């Protein structure tokens, strides 16, 4: 099996989470909120986090839950909008 974090980006721990008083969970990437969990989703998340064995596994769980919000192709999309002669 290939390593999941090939470029070791999760070693810097870019993901974090906060729990509000009403059991709402805010997921952050580099200090910016990218997702919010409530209800059953929040409970499932906390179960996964509590079962995690180390910080690397916590980062993998957070990366998986936040989804593919940063694809790396933003530069390509902007160049497609230009008109060519």
C-alpha cells in the first residue's frame, strides 16, 4: 500500500477543530473554517477522534471529513476564461 500523505503535509497539522457549547463542531484548515458539523455527524466525528491513536490519525480523519475542498487546479480554471486570438 502506498503512503497516504506522500508529501508529509499533515505533519504540520494544518487541520484543527473546535467544539461549541451547543455541540456544534467547527473544522478549520490553516485557521479558517471550512466545515461545520451538527447532530449525528458531530457525534460520529467525536467517536472517530476519541478512537484515534495519534495526531497523524486525527489529521487524516479531519482531512477526510473536510473533503476535497482544495483540488490544486484553481490556476487552470482562471486561464480557461481568457480569450485567445
